[in-house]
C-alpha cells in the first residue's frame, strides 16, 4: 500500500511538473494545442515521417530566428536576414563552382559574407545613427541585388559535399534538424552564459542605463548584428543544401517569418525579453500550421489568411503583455513574473491556439480543399497563384479532377522553391496517389521529387521540367519555341528594322530563361533589329508599367516591346499610352483572358498562347494514369500559337 501511495505521489508529481512547464511556457502550450488539433483533424499528421518533415521545414526559419532573437532582445530589428542568407549561399556556390575555390574555403567565405553584412548593419545603426528598420531595409535590397549580380539571375549548382547538409543521417534523421538544434544550443549559451548575452538584455531593457553602467553599447550592438548575419549565413547554406542549388531569389519574406517566430516565442518587440527555446517553439508553430494546412487540403489562399492571423495574434499578445507589465500593480495582477501572470499568459496563448485551430478546422470543412470524394488523391503544387496564367492552370486541373471524381489538393508555392519543396514533402508523407508539380525552379525541385520517387509516388511536371529526378511525364509547352515565335511575329510587324525592349520575368525562373533564350535566338536572324534594353519586371503588371516607364526615359525612340508574359506586356501597354498598338507593337506571352481582350482592343499586338487550362487538364489526366500504373510518354506537348487580331476570336 505504501508502494502504491509512493507511485501515486510520483505520478502526481510528474503531472504537476508537466503542468508547471506548460504554465511557464505559453508558446509551448499553444504548440501542444495545435499539435493535438492537427492530429484530430488529419490522420496523416502524427506520423514519424511527417513530424520529421515539420522539423526540416522549421529548420531554416528557426536558424534565422535565432539570429534575429539577439537583435530583438537588444531592442533592434533585422529585415535583411533573408537576403543575407541568399547572398551567402550564392557566394558559396559561385566560389566553389565557378571560381574553383576549395569547398571548405568557400564555406568560410560564405560565413564571412554573412558576418560582414551584419557588421555593416551594426555600424549603420550604432555609428551612423540610422534606425535599425532603415539600415537593415537597405541591406535587404543590397544583399538581394548582389546575389542577382553574382548569379546573373540564374541558380548555381551547390557543391555535392555541402549538399549533404540537406540529407539525412542513417537514412532517417534529417541533418537540417541537427543543425537547427546545434544553433539553438549556441543561442541559449550566448544569451544565458555570456557577457554579450547579458549586455543584450541590459541594452534592450534600458539602453541609457546600460551606457551609464559602463557598457560599450555601440560595440555591443555591432556584435549583435554580426551574430545575426552569421546565423543568416548558416541558414542560407542549409536552405541551398536542401535545394541542391543557390537560388538568387531564395528566402524572400523569410525575415518576416523569423521575426514572427521570435515574437510568437514570447520575445518583446520593445526589447529586453526573449529566449532561444521560445524562438524554437515559435518556428515550430509556424511549421506545424503550414504542414497541417497542407494536409487538411485548405485552400492556398486561406492558408495565407491563417498565417497572418497567427502573426497578428502574436503581436497583439505581446502588446497586451507589455501593457500589463507597465506598472508594478498591473505587473503583479497579470503576473509579470508571478504564477498568476504566467497562468494568464498561458491562457492567452492557449485561447489564441484554440482560435487558430478552430479557424483552420472550419475553413477545411467549409472549403473542403478541392476534394471530389474520390479514392485517388492527387497533390498539385503551383509555382504561384498570383498570376492569371497559373490560376487558369489550377482551374483546368480542378475541373478535370472533378470530372474524373478524384481528390485534388492545390498548394501555392508563392515563387519560393523552398516552400514548394516543403509542399512536395507534405504530399509524400500524406501518401498521395500521384503528385503534380509546376516547378518554381527546375533544379531546386529535384531533391523533393527524388524523395517522392523513393516513396514510389509518381510525379507529373506541368509547364516546366524537373532536373535530376524521375518524372512520369512532362506536360508542357515549348517555351523556347514560343520565344522564337514571338521574335518572328514582332520582327515581321516591324519590317525587320527597329529598336526593341525586352521585359524579363522573375530572375532565375526557368520560364524566363527559356522564353528569353528563344527570343534571343529568333531575333538574331533579323540583323536590322537592335535590342536596346533588357530589364526584369518579375512577371508582374505593376512592375511592367514602372520598368517600361523608366526605360522610355532613356529609349524614347523604341519601336517594339517583347514581354515574357502578358501581365508585363499589359503594364508596358499602359506605359506606352496611345503609342501602344499604333507606332509601338507589344508582344506578350501566355494568352491570358486580359491579354486576349487587349489584342481585340488593338493595344496588344500579339501573344504566344499556351492554353494553361489545357495544361492543367492534361496534367491531372496523366497523373491519374500514372497513379493507375499506366505507362506514359516522356513528354506531352500542348501546342502554342501566336494570337493576333486575325485569329483572336478562335481563342476568346
């Protein structure tokens, strides 16, 4: 009986200890609630493979966030970490691949690049007296620009010896997770066991008091930003290792995820508060949300809403926490260090987590993804749904899935190769019958598609191919041939003479490279035509308008325009005004509804139509065949055709 009493006491003590841990860590309570909610909503969530996926997907954000933690604790902000990560990875790949530098030295050079960027940020803030927001915003632009300059806008293959960082140990333990844990431990040691860490808390709590206490505040701030740059460099190397290539446009927007992870983890934007464990939990919360939303087949558009709600709640809770601790009485009432306050914070976080879980569950039930209730489950990862062409591709795929009675889950990679890799990993762990990928980049998609190959899940590529991986088939138009057709149409309209401007798509994407290559090859056969300018406008109509407006200042006598998609072409039409369609013909690419309307109106001369809905339809049709074990042809070509006023009625 005494033994039973002792066991009961130990059991009660263990339960009490767990309860205390949860009460003392509001973010951890929120994470537990989210994990439980996801497990109940999706049977695929709580599996070993999927939990490892969550760890891998959290790794880069967590490593960046560890570095940002130092800055936020010292009452600063660092918006440059995403660009610094991309720049560091690009430097490594360029040095080792193009310049023949030994890999070890190239890695050191990449890390030094990150530290150098951090030192510049710190010097601008400490000695230049620039607000941290402005200084790091400037570095965001400089870092991204240098990455594009070094890479010339194209991905650079990563050294194989470094790419092992993106693989696994023993065939199951992901190396990125190990790197994340190591960097987290380093962060904890620096914050809790070092003079620099204590200085960060002092500066963040009251910078003037820290200065009067004898701290060399300016030097300490420079060191803080240098640390942030170092961690960004490590994150960039890990990210590029996962993708087997350095992407000049990698890690866009990751600085916001990093800041969100730090704040969700309990740090205060006003400084003086924050810890490594909280930051790790914040990064895991974001990863769990994204992973779970994919598994629940929540619409790609609603996913952005849910993530935004989480970030807003985190900042709101931070504001409430600071207000509650603004006076001794309020601090005591809300527990700014007492058990009552910790319980209050835990209740806040838990309520927030339950609210988010309810939101995503309700959206999942209301939206139902793209499910048609069939036994065949397909996953489609689209490079971006911020472009009418890919929206049409998605619509064609959904229509065919509904007609065939299969379940189709659509995700939006938002032109982020890393995010797309995460989505393909989620599809793989979910056990999809087949996966359709519209790659952000052909090289970067290789590792995640190879993982699907190992799981015996057939993969169909749509619009763009995937390098170094096995595909069931490629359903695509010939972008190079389309570029040649565009060159021919524009040159014939100009009578073989004139000055032409080219608006390029997003630097580094295969579509931009291939269309540009085809146009260059085609225009060479017309020696009387001179290409006076090539500028990227990121496949975006607004940027097309701005870039074309700027180019007209230097090339007012331009005779023709080729834009690598219809959105940029329509922006150019707006910039040209009355000249569009009269003295200056504009040729686009894609044959979107808005592009066809402009051809009918006479403002857009021509567009190379790709029939995106047909691309989506055929991709689903072939994916169903691959899931059923059918032998498919290596490539399915969807015809492209130049659309002008003479034949636009056939396409409209």
